[in-house]
């Protein structure tokens, strides 16, 4: 290799030099004539002068030097990028091939005690995962989960990842490997999980038709083709979104109660489920529930985001029944007043992280107290008691808002001048402009998502499907929905990239306000040619004449929420 580095450039230089001489005949090259005659008899007075000879020698050296430099320049210009690319590809292959957390020969070896000495930012934060040791100090400030990453500081992250199992995805593990500094002493890698109880061992059974995104915690969506089969989504196939293991509440034990903290102890309440049902009149509301990250997979095509790879099925429509939150708050001493207009209602669930911090969020008090807001403490879903996956025995239903506000397994309510201080309220479920990324985000500059924007989806056919026309028409079905109680007034469909639009038929009754439910639609569009790919676009317009933006690139945000651009799919229209 070394000899080729030296010889090949020289050869190339000679070729370059020869080509230059071809353009300039040798007979006219004075320095060549000098070389050929410099050793002849001194009687030849043309070459007897020593200074002429020295000049010729210097010219010769310069010439051969130029040959070599030209060759080196050409060689490195042509070959070094190829070598670098090859080495980069080789390293990439090695990184991909190596299983995250596996023992890596050649890296330093550290004991668990060594790792334990690095448990805060002043000492540096080290963690271990399987056989790997990692210095994650630089990553702390940009961790999507905030300071919760410090739970594993100075030890293994595996016990925590058994709870936050969403981390055990290829992208997250690959990112962690970038902070790899060594190996854990052999034999110690299994200590962290020894005798570790699986917190997900008592999960409820789920319907196999659900499209599973993660098993621990369990997150799954409804197949989009089933969403439009019924105005009401059956409970068993309704999408499921969890952050932690599912609580198992035994009402017969008498251990469950709802704590409601009013303005003072005198007005605070503590209710079991029977007392809630008896003391407050039941109220039913039909409302769609949608995850903030629904359709995130479409946004990820623009640029990867952080979050579950939801398709279009993290949404459903159900009938909810329970006590009005307004009635409960009035009993707790809360009054309709302009003085508390900027106050908040905080909710805590029974699901909690390893530090026993519950999933907690808040909504504006104005929403909770609005007689037309229809916020309820639900104990029934589709005519039956809530299932464990959907919050048994009690969940908050906040129509028109993102699913993150609908706290399940509700155990505590507090009226406060401040929002919830939880991670979920302060450092998640917020959106930023497309140029903001994790290394420079300031979560305090954005409000928490409450009401959801208008969206629509093509459920049938699905993206990439081969379809046959029916009476020369392409049959489409889907749903549309807007937050804040805004009804859907129109759904537009295009099959020619937006040049012309067709108005779809709305299948469900629509109100212009307090329209908490979704609206299904259908369209039968004439297609002139078959045997080719057709791109379908859909957009909805709500009662405030809000509509969807055309492209996900205009909405992209690092968390992948509010993915509500036109839904675009491609289908192959086959000949009948």
C-alpha cells in the first residue's frame, strides 16, 4: 500500500508531464537540450558555462518535483475520498452489526462501583446497559424525558427501561451507543435485573386485531379500515395509549377513592365510585379521542421525530358517561368567577413512574366549569364500565382536546392558580417550529396542547393498495374531526394533485358547535385511466373555516405532534 502511494502518483505525474510535452515538441524544449548536451566536450562553448549547467540541473529537479506533486494531487483527489468513504462504510457496518450493550473488545473495563461514582453532573453521569458503560452527561440537557434520565445515574438503566420500555427501540439504542466509553466487568451485567419483578406481568388481554406499536408499555392502534365501519368505535378495538403498566384496581377492597382538593379543607372531597354515582347526576357525551401524535409516521417521512410511530388509527369515537366535573367542583367550593379565569384543574392518575410520580396534567378551569364544555368524570364507555385499558374505574373525558388531557385511573383533582408541574404538562405534548430541535428547545416558551386542529384521513383504500373501479369510479371512505367542538362542514378530495377538488358526502349528523364526535365521509370519483398509480389527497374544513395545510414539512416538529396536513396516499388502479 505504501509503495503504491509513492509509485502510483509518480507514474501519473509522468503521464501528465508527457501529455504536456506532446503539446510542446521536445526539440523546442531548451532544458531538455541542456540535459542531452551537458556532458559533451567543453569545446562546445554553448554548454561550457557552469552556471548554465547548474540552472539546467535545478530545472530538471523542479520538473521531476512537479511531476511527483501533480501525481500526488491527482492520486489523493481521486482515491482518498474513496478510501474515506470505504472506511466510513466499514465503521457504519461494524456499528450496525454490533448489538447494543454487547461486550466490545479493546474498550476499557469498569466495575459497577466505578459506574456508581459517576452519579451527577459534577462527577459526570454514567450508566450501564447490559455489558456497556456510557457517559451520558452531554445528553442530559437534550433528553426528551427531562431529568428523569437521572433515575439511572450511577447504575443500570435496565430496571427503569422495564417501565419505560419505549426506549428499547433500535433508534434509541443506536443513539445510546454514541456515548459508549467502556465495558462492564464480566459477570456484573446480570446483577441489575436479578430478581427484578416484571411490572407488566399483570396486563389485561387485548384484541389481536389491534396494531401493536409497543408491548411494554402497551400502545396499539385500530386498523384504519375498521375505523369507518361504525360511527361508534367498539371498545375492544379502540386504540390504547399507555406510559406505564396498567393499574389493577380492586373496588371490593375499599382502597380506591377520588380526592378533590377545593379552595380549603372544608370544601375538599373524598369520594368512592358509588358515592360519585349517587351524589351527581350522570351525563353522557359522544366524543372522539385522539392521541397528540396520531399520523406521526407521515411526519417522520420528512425527518425523524421522537415518539411512537402512529399511523392513522390512534383515534376513536365513543359514548362516555359519568358525573359532570363542573358539578363536582361546585361542591368543592369552586365558583364561576372572573377572578379564577386563569386558574387550572390538575389531574393525577394511578399510573406512576419508578419514583412514584403519577401521570399528571392540567386543563384550564374555564374549560372544566363551562356548562357547554361537557367535561365529565367517566365511569362508562359505550354502555359498559370502563375497561382497565381505558381507565377503570374512572377517567377524565375532556371533549375537543388532545388525548393527553384525558387522564385514566383518576385518583386526584386539584384546583390551582398554576398548571401541573409534571413533566407531561411542562416538557411534553407541545409543538415548536420546524427549525427547533432538541439541542436548543425551551419548553417554557410553548403552551401545552389543549384543543386539537382539524384533520381528515382516507381509511379505504389504504396506501399502496391495488384497487378496482366500481362502475368506473374510485370508492373512498374516511373520517374527519376538529377539536374545540368545531363541526366538519366540508371534506375535499383530489386525485390530480390538487388541480381539481371533489366534495365528499358527509355520513354522520354534524353540529356547528359542541360537535365532539368525528364525521365519517365517502366519495365516488370518476377515473378515466387504469393501470397506473393514482395519488389521493384529502382535506377537511371545520365550522370556523379552518383547514389543513398541504404538507407535513410545514408542520414538522421534533416531538411529531399535531400531524394534520393533507392525508396523501397512492393506489394502483387496476383494469376491471
